């Protein structure tokens, strides 16, 4: 079925008849296949590689993600474009990398940096799909009403109300100067049914039960395990505190890091030092594990809702996290860094047989793709799987070839940026990092998967480092930023800007 679209979509494939800004402009798009697949698009915020299918933490409890992995395809080495929510999500939702748009930081409004962007849901809408969503898909207070037919709680407010056991105060983590106020954890004595993510999933399940004349693109954002780690007590009880295992760390993991890396590890007030001084490292890990288990339960409920609907056999499911998270590795907490634990993401997909012209047999249950891929590849992949006109203005590449043959040759590195002109390059064997002050790191993942030994100064790796450095792309300048809040760390727009910051902090 065709639909009218009254949004300016500057893409040749849309065959637009009118110019941008013409209020009477309506395009009829006829590219939808006769029996197009639906898309269930699941985002899980701040979920790192601790989940059972990726084996990152021995105590992680994610049975629903394990079941989904057994039924679909797991991309074991998928990476984010940025270790921050806003630029990561906008890179995925546009298919365009941060270094081609200038969208580098949470402290930007994507509507100002990328005013002409065609988002993934908007593109599906322009091609005949009903689009709807609930929870966090776009970043926090920056929703995009034009991308959706319906949204919960509303098109202009996509974040539902989350429960705080002690509003304005922390419960598990003592406050310190400059701390992000949501860096906290606690069991809460309310049922799942009263939590925000549960209500987002409930709305989505209701949509799955509605008859439609159009194919749907249904997005669901599950906020946990984003801080604060406030989830019902039963999820904390699954991880008795005395048994909680801390992440693996090296005794002096920071000893071979350049100065900028140390600055990043201690950004925002040095979270690791305060966690250690408060003696709450195990409590924090317990809170994260509990929140991961809760998020898994929400994913399971949503997938059960799909299985029980009439759309179980004609819906592509894609599940992803926007970036990873560190809990003391390299003496660093949260995201906002370029190391493996932060850049690596969860990415899983299931395509039913007989629904995609690009993948007629569908995905093979239990397949694992070990090639290096990026979240920006999701846009062109879903477009190809749905049989829509390909987009020529995206940086990502379709992963359909890997879905057909997970073992095929695939020599495409994953590039991650942290703010402007700071890059991580991930190949199958190595990670190379170059910071804004010229500092470098190089890790050989064949022998050092935890990234404990920085080889950037090792002469034996000079040629490897040179090859990795050559993969760094040219970067466009950072777009406009917003006014910073007290807990924000300013994004640096040049090496001189960073040096001024260091001088100011040192008193020189």
C-alpha cells in the first residue's frame, strides 16, 4: 500500500517531484515489495558484552538473549560509531558516520548538526511502512516526531517516567563533586508492571496485536541497563553480593597509557577512585548485572509478544545496543572511551524465511558472524532486506552478504570516534587508538583480548601501527554544541583546545 509523505527527503531514490520546503509536497513511493516484511527494531541502552551469547561476564543472566541468539544470528564483533548515546544513535539512524556529519557528542542537538538527515524510520515511512515506537530510540530529549506515525508516551516525549526510590538523592553511590546524578543503583520494591520499560513493551505488544493494511517498522527502546540501576528487587537477589565477581583487570593497566587516555579514564571527577574509596565496587557490579537481567526479561516479553501475534513469521527482528560500558576496567567507569569494552556492542538479527527478496531462505538459526561490523551497517542492511531502494548517501554497508555466508572474507575495519578527531580503528586482529593530542595505543587482540598491553611504542609493531594509522579518515569539524551542565565534560574541538584545558586544570 502506498502512503503520503509530507517530509522533505532529499534523496534521489525517493523520486521527489517537489522542492524542499513546499508545504503541498506529497510523494507516492511504490518501491515496497508485494509482501514486504515487518521490522521489529529493539534498542537496549548501555548494554555491553557481558551477556551470555558473548560470554563477557560469567554471572550474566540473559536467557532470552540466549534464546534469540539460538534462533537468529549474533554478530560477535560489532562496534559503535561513538561511545556516547546521541552520536551513536544518530550514526545508526542515518547510516552516516560521525566524521562525515560532525555529530560527535551528547552535547549537541542532532537536528542542528544534521538538519537534512533522512532517518531510518522516516525512510521506511516514505516507502509505505507504518512507523511506531516507544522508549528511547533517539537521544533523551531529542525525539523526531516526523519519523513516526505513533509513539509512546508521545511523539514529542519518547522517554516514559522512570521510578526513583529517593528523588534528588543517591542510594547506592555517595555523591561527589561533578558526579552525574544518575550514577546510582538500588533494588526497588515495585513490580515489573510498574516499571517504565515494561510499559514501553506493553505498548509495543498492543501494536503487534492490531490489524494493519501496511507493513510496520516498530521500534522499542529499553532504557536499562542505563544508569540509574533501579530495577525490582528480584533481579538484585539473583546476584548475592558476596558472590559478585568483579571484571578482570590488570594490576597496573594504566601504566602504559598516554596522558589523554588517563584524562578520559578520570573524566568527570574520577569515578573509579570514588567507587573504591566508598567500597562499593561489588555493589555497582551487582546493580549492572541486575539491570542487564531486567533488560533481558523485557526483551523476552517483547519477543514472546511477537511470537504470539500474527506477525511472528513475517517480521525481521534486529536488536542492538548503542555502545558498551566499563565498570572499572582501566580504572574507568561508564562509556565515553575508545577501548574494547566500550566500543563493542550487542547486535543480533533474525530474518524469517520467505520474507526478504535479498535473503529468501532467511537467517540460519544459531549462526555467529565473527567479522568486524558497525552499527552504521544496520541502515543499509534493513533497507536491502526489506527490498527498498538503496540509499547512496550512507557510510554503512549492507551485511546481507554476511548473513548469507558468515565466514566470507570481509576486510572492513570498524571506526569509532570519541568527540572530534579522536579515533579507534578495530580490525580482526588489532585495535589502534589515536587521541587528539597525538597519544596512541595499539593492542593485539590475538594475544591480548583485554587490551592490557599497549604496543604503540614497540618497534616490532611499527609497520602495523603505520597501517592502522593510515585507516583514520579525514574528520569534519564538530557541529554546534549546547550549553553544558555542571556534570558535563567539554568536547574538544581541536588539539589546542585540549591543551588549553590541560593548562587550565594544572594552573599553568
